[in-house]
């Protein structure tokens, strides 16, 4: 039996753990440890290994949700996590200095996976940081030759995360 598996990625503190916790049907498995590097000023805890949760879709199918470790020193795990994955959610924190450059890191690291499967981009903290706006993201993606859906989300809200997953399902479904 194949498992349906979606992966959440994005910079540390963007909300991967929060998003998975918002929709998971059981208390998500979170493996955070104290930040020991450049992040320790920003966050007391950061994801060292991964997040894991599960959600049942309207059609009864169960989907496993994994969050990638945010810190670059754990990036070797990204390859392992995406194995067999059905699609990728890239979360971007619009309050960071250069959200489009952040996005590029994940577009590059997951380029093969994005080409073979599908991806959706969720932009957080737009309520306080409206720039770059969704048009800027779309134009940026177009320059990369990509046409990925970009949504404004507050991943603390369950319905926003569900919407991301719905859109991802649609982009991943074979025509
Ligand atoms: N104000 C605001 N806070 C957000 C938004 N999205 C995420 N957050 C907060 O950002 C933090 C993300 O932390 P966490 O989920 O641990 O990030 P992770 O490192 O990606 O797993 C949480 O405190 C969220 O409540 C948003 O759209 N607006
Ligand atoms: Mg986390």
C-alpha cells in the first residue's frame, strides 16, 4: 500500500510545526531541540529533526504530513524526507528581510522533486508585511519558468492549512 505523503518546508520559524499541529488528527510528533546556532536569538526552540502528523481527506484517504528541519545544517535530511512524497508545501515568512531569496533556496534544493511532483507556496505574516505581494511572487516564479500556486496563509488557522493541501492535491493530481 502506498502512503500519501506531503512535505512542509521553509525557513526556521516560518510555521512548519504550527501548520502540521493545526491540522493533524493526533498530537503531532515534534522533535525540537534548543537552537545552538544562528537562530538562538530568534527562537528558543527550533526543529532539529522533523515534524510528523496525519490528516484524513474528505474522500477518506489518510495523508501523512512531514516538516523538514529548517536549519541548513540538517539539510541532508531533506532528501530522505521527500522520498516517495506526493507534493511539497513551501512556506515563506514575509517578515524576513528577503522573502523571495528565501523562496529561491527551497526552489533550488527541491527542484527535481517540484518538477516531478507538485508544490504550493504559502506566504505567512502578510497581515503585517504585505510586500512582496502575491503578484510579485508570481512574477518571480515566472522568471524561474515555474507556475506554482501562491496563497496568503495564516498557518495558525486550520482552514488555511487545509486550503494549502487542497490546492496541492489539485496540482499533483494527474490530468
Ligand atoms: N502573526 C503571525 N504569526 C504567524 C503566522 N504564521 C506563523 N506564525 C507564528 O510563527 C511561529 C512559527 O513557529 P514554528 O511553527 O515553530 O516554525 P517552524 O520552525 O517552521 O516549525 C509560530 O509562533 C506561529 O504562531 C502568520 O501568518 N502571522
Ligand atoms: Mg518546527
